C-alpha cells in the first residue's frame, strides 16, 4: 500500500464578492481534486490547535501525526533541520527574512521576492558585520536562518512576530520582546542597524534601478530550540519522503525521519516546477511507503491578495502535479489532497480555521461529496478531525 499527501499551502479561503461569493477553490478548474473528493471521502481538518500561531510548521507537524502542543518548540529549529544545520541542546534558531522597510514601516516581508543569488550577497554583508553574534545561513529567496549558539539565560521567553503578518505596521511596534531582555536588546539593535548596512549595498542599488524594492533590513522571528519527535518508522512503521522547496516544511519532515527530495526547479514561488515535483514523488514511492508533496504558491498569492494568481496556482497544482500523480499510481494506494491552513485573500495572512481535505483509497468506500472545496468538505463523512489524528485515519485506509 502506498500513501500520497498533496498539500496546497494556504489554498483554503473565504467566499469573495469578486468571485460571486465563491472561494478560489470553488472558482478554479480542478478536475483531479474533484475526482479525489467524488471517489473518496472528505472532511475538515483542524491543523492548528487552539491558541497556537497558524503556520505551515505547526500544520505540517499536525498532518504528519505529531501534536504541536507537545512537540513544537519554534519555527527556527525546523528551518535548521530543513537546511541540515545541526543544533546543540542550548542553541537558539531564528528564521531570518530579508524584508523591505520604508520610513519605519514593514513594507514587504519578502523584499519583492528577492532571488537567492541576490540574497546571498546581502547575507554575506550581514554576516561580516554581525557574525560574532551568531551563525547566519543562506536559504532560498528571502528565507534564511540565524542561530545563537549556547543561547544565554532568558532566551526561552523571547516573543517575535512573523513579518508577513504585520505588513504596513511600524517596525518599532514589533521588535523582539520583552525589550528589556538582554538578548532581545542585542538582536533588536542588530535588526535596526542592518538597514545601514544593506540600504546602499550594490545589490540593492542594482535592484532599485530595475524598479524593485530593496532588501534593506533583516527580520528575526520564530525562535526555538531543537524539537524531539518520533520518526514515521518509530511511530507508524513506515518510511517516508517529503517534496518541498520550503525549508521549514522539509525540516518538519526531517524531524519525522523523512528523506528530503531535492527537486530541480522547485522554487517555493509561482514558477515552481510542478511536473518535476510529480516526477520525483512518483519515483520516491518505489522506495518509500508515503510521500508528502507541498506547494507554496497559493499561500504566496494569498499574502499578496492576488485572486487571479491564487486560482492559477490551484489549477497548476491540479493539472500539472496532481493529475500526473494520479496517472502514475499503480497497485493499491491512498491519496489525499488538502490545504495546511487558510491564507484568505481578504486577510492576506494565515488563519487557524479548519481546512478541507479529501482521501481516495483503493481499499475504502466513498461518501456523497462531489467537489473539493471548503463548503463541500463540511458535508464529508470524516466530519471535523483534529490535525494530528489525520495520519492514523489515513494509514488505516
């Protein structure tokens, strides 16, 4: 028996007036998602436990069968695992974004989706000036990592905000708290002073000439120490692999003992290579029991408030990835399509609402649901399922 999970990041949404009160999922042409729903069973999945921040780290941890309330220790250490950065017991890892600051305001969480090549040059300058405070690691695009080795006492109480949740807010309102904490003081000073280093950097000068926003500040968030999780082999007796261009998703998979597939052309953006993700996932099924495929594009569109892009991303997942997966499956299998969390167009941020999911199995019966979307899933036979219980259900089919 083979198991496949396809996750459209931020794919779930709210009804929109622009779409005649339909959601992007309802408006999109997605015959393969609907095929899974009409030939399987549906429901809603509560991937974000009450009181926790709605993010892919928590959601993917839930989907893989681990209760985030017990195992989540911050986003940073999961990013580290995704980048193969080893953490000591007392090391504190942060996600480090390159952002755009304008007149004291957080203007763009991704610095106009800066390229990895450009980011590498800017991160080199940051490391040169602040490498004595910790270790900087270059990730993909705007997403990077900062690690404080042997973090001092008080580091466990730090509170941060993800920049994509505070677009348009003042930088000063969202610095690391408590601001009287010594390590917070040091890191906030580094954040504010990074603008002086980056603003006139040659890379940003060239970007400005091209009409692009500058990556003129770093932003630290999601701090945490190394988590302790059982692997899929230990928990379920199965071997798994994960396909994603996003380090935090790969990191959750790595902590669950899954192999990380490096897929050519996987970017974590609209231009990701859907076909290669399908190709590598099908190949991985030969040596693994389960493969999880994650696509970031719908989430990016949600953050930008771009309805057209979100529908296009959903349709690309359906035709260019999911359809090829279904066509390539052989023997007995179960396949699930889902979002990890909603990123509604109106909100432009993650929310914690339950997400639609559908499972089609060669061993299981089907319910009366015909379409894959938020409204249809409410009528599914699974009802509302706690996220960390999904894997138990999925592997029983």
